[in-house]
């Protein structure tokens, strides 16, 4: 095998390069200084404009709702007019080191839920619940059923909590009863976190982020003074070592 002497090659190449004139080596500072004056002016002006544009570019901030003039009870009264919710979801299911993802179409009301799960456009599973009775294809174990049925319904209909007491802090409201706790942001009147306590001691923890506007239907937008015009588009549900992340891609309600 022939070996290439890198050091001798570098010396030869460097000597050859030095033997060449400035024209062969490319554009040098001396040649640039000999260029017509208008070229230098054009270059300096272009660089100055780039610096000005970069300094003037303001960072974009995510839009968030504010309903400081609305009381908690007024907001809850509006939320409770919702009878059903429809949406398109991106789902990511994680257990230990295994992650599965897909899309889903959802239709849910206070006593019913229909969830159809797709992967690469093909139907992979269906879950139906009515008055506490769950049917699924394929059959789900207890933990998956709790996450998909109890988790999704409770996360969407978070205001359906009864016999609760309210604890107020500087930034939030906390609604709690014997088996449920909901934390609501004071300014946006949207949920931040929810905990559901099961009789066997397990806890289902739901967290929310990324407020998004509800898209107008038939050209009609929800009034700006109503919190119904917003929803949380990122939801994380965790039960034991099971985690489901939900990306709400579309959201609509029926009242």
C-alpha cells in the first residue's frame, strides 16, 4: 500500500502556493482597496443595513388570553354550557422506554366518549365509553383504559367537578374535593393541572400548556370577553409509568 507523506505534501503545496501571484490566489485585501470607490460604498451600506434589520427584529411572544374582569363562577357557568367536544388529536403513548404515536378523532360528552386511533392513515383502534361502560378494539388493559377514557374526558371537561371547595392564591384558583383537584390560572381562566385520586391509591396527573384560540365556525367567532374562545392545546396525562401526550390539533364545542 502506498503511503502519502502528509508533511512533505504540505510543504510542497505551500511553496507552490506562495510562488503564485495574488491574482492566482484569489481576491486579496490589496486588490479590494484598488477597486472603484462605489464598490466599497455599496459593501459598507449593505452590511450596515443588515445590522439595522437584525437589531430591529423584535422577538415574537405567544398570545395568551386575559380575563381579569371575569369571576371564576362566571367563567365556570360559561364552560358548563358546553354539551360536547370534538377534536383531532396527535397522541404519543409512552411506557418505560417504549413510545407509540398516532392520530385520533375524538367526540366526547359528559356521559359518552368515542375515540378512533389511526397510524399512517389506517385505523388501528377504537374506544367507546357510555355511562362508565367501556368497549374497545383491541381490548385495553385497566391502565390504558383509565388514561384514554377517564384521562381524556376529565382533561377536556375539567370544569365538571362537584361538591368542591375553592382555595385562592395570588396566581390561581384551586378546586378540590375528595377525589379530584383542579388548578386554574387566574388570568386566562384555563386549567394548569389536575389530579384524580382513585380508590386503590393511584393518581392520574394531568398537566396543560400552550393556550390556543378556537377556530371560528361558519365565520362566527366567539366573543373576546368569553373564555370559551380558548383551550389548552398540549396535555400530558400520567398514571404510574404510563404517559400519554396529547396535541390538540383541532377543537370545537357544541352548546
